C-alpha cells in the first residue's frame, strides 16, 4: 500500500501537481510508513510549510531510526528552524548510519559555527573538504573561517590551492583574495586561470576593472556564451562605466532595469549611469531628501534612558563579537561581524532593539507613501570596526530597505571620519565619482535608506572601536 502511495505521489510531483501529491501522502500518513512521512515532509518543505515538514520528518525518524537519509533530512530542517541541539544530534546519527559525506559535515560545521564552536566547525569543514576537495561550498566555508580566525591569507587559501582548479574553486579563491585586501593578487590569479579556461573570462574582466579596463573589455568580448544573460549584462555595464562609455552604459542599464525592475543591483548600476550622464532622472531615483532618513530611538521598556540602554546593548554585543576578523563576502574591512542573526541571541538588550526600532521603521515606510505596509527582517547583524575600519561601497541585493544603527562611536574622529556616505559606486567609473550625500553617525541614531542605494563609510583613525547594528528590511 505504501509503495503504491509513494509511486502515485512521485508521479504527481514529476507532473508538477505538488498539492495533489501532498494530499495523497497526507491521506496515507496515518498508516505508519516512514517513507511516506519523509516524502510528505519534503513536499511540505517545497510548499514553504517548515513546521509541517519538521513534524513529518520527526515522525519518519521515530518510525525508522536507522534511516540515515531521514536523520540527515531532520537535521537540515531542524537547523533551518533554529533547533540546533536537535540538528546536531540528528546529523551525528546520520553520520553513524552511513551518511559520512560532505553534506553532513557541511551542515555540522554550520551548526557549530553559529554556536561559536569554531574549532569544531573548522574540523567538520576540513572533513567536508576531504570528502570532496572540488566542493566550492565546503571550500568557501573553510577558507572564510580560517581567515576570520587567523587573518592569515596563506593559511586560508591552502586547501583551495590544493584543490582541482575548477571554475568555482577559482572564483572562491579570487573572492577570498579580494576581501582580504589583495585585489592585485585576485586579478593576477583570475587572469592567469582565464588564459587557460575561457569560462573564467567574465570573472577576470570584473576583477580587473580597477587595473586594466581595456583588457577587461577584451576578455568580456571573448567570454564563452554559457554565462547567464543578466550576469553578462551587468559585467558589460561595469566595463562601460570603467571606460567612460557613459551613453552605452546608460542604454544597457535602462534595458536591464526594464527587464529586471526588482533587481537591486540593476537599479544601482542604472543610478551610476544616469549620474555620470547628467540625467535628471538620477535625482528622483536617488532622492536623498526623501529616501534617506535618520531617527533617534526611544529607550525600550525596562531602561530608564537611552544612554543606559546603549551601554547594556554595547556590552551584550561585545560579548558575542569575539576576536574574529572580518568575514569574506561582506562589506566591512578591519573589524568583525556577528556569526548569526541578532534575533537568535537571547540577551534582553539585543531582543529589545527590535521593539525600539519598530516605530521608526513604520514611520519611514509611511513617509515613503506606503502606510500600513507590513515588514520583516531579511537579516540582522552587528559590526564592530577597529581603527582604520570602514565599509566598502556596496548595496544590499536581497533587501527593500537597509539600515545602520549606531551603538557606540569612537570619542575622537576628525572631520567626516566614520560618516555614512551615499552615491559613490562600488565598481570604478571614468570619471571617478565621489559621494553626493553623507550622514553623521551618533549613538542611538537609526539611518534608513533603500537597499539599492550605493553606500559605504569613510574610514576613521582612532584606537577605539565603533559598534553598530544593521538590518535588511523586506516587505511582507
């Protein structure tokens, strides 16, 4: 009977009839078949019902405790839902039951990493790399953690250099070099590998924009046709901007934006092209007076004043930052970022921050002409910058609105050191563009702005650390 149900459900899934497959499986779930519960859990996951998926996979494991695949599936969904104790136990059981593979060790490493068990995370990811040295996922996780723990680029790239030099492995290594501050080394590696493998020409073109945009133009023209159209379109616009081909950049950016209006990167490139072209539409797209606002928060319930609250919040954030250096793939330089989302931390001061920023966020959304629009957080983290630290110019491709909330500032910063700057693009342009809007940070100040707006920070020269939080806000 169970086999018949599974066969029917598989047929329905292959036909794209997911809801019908769910109903067939749900109708048979009471018969006590572990495979039915497992497949139903995967179908519910596909439908976005994570609690239901979790429930069904728990039942599958209860009925078939020696099924390693079911244990791994349970570990994955438990980790996604934040139940790390259950996730770790299920992952360990999966490994003992024969799932001694890259997927289990990558998952286990992520669980350890979120818990700050960094030595165990590194061990797990080294096992994952040994299972498959060509895995960009495992190599990326390991290289980033070694870099964050040591700040030693040679140690961080050691396993990458020993791995087969596939397209993905080269891309991971190039990104590591860039984020560690060795832009020239990143370009040298990308160009050398692209000379042997034409599929890397786009990577080499984008990496070389600051060094030889003419060569980037040549490499892009010679790039293999397999690259996705939007990725190639963005690279073409960036090359145009670097070479000062403003009219062509604007034309291409307008076409890309028309095809992908919700793509924040496409919008940001359009803004650069319009600004360079002197197009009056730039002032509407990046209307700083309307779109960038600052709010001073009210101390949340339980604190008598803002200074007291910021002190407690700062102490709580300091405790979770630890000694790590900046991660790979993020905008900060010379500092650290929390390993997990701020909503995961139980400290009362951290939890209270979400209540404190709710009213300013809703006021900002209303001022944008969308009163009543509900929101959620696509991500929330804290950054602690050391002296000389800054954020490179960047956007947030997954957000609707982004933010900077200042918790603690160095006492002595001259001029515009540490200020939040807008409008200066990440990719190089000819002529170069300077910021065209700045916000002075203050403790307790929340800045809100569109996620597609280029922003960064002016480096500061101080022996003190700067502590802040940031959030990506998404529509609900």
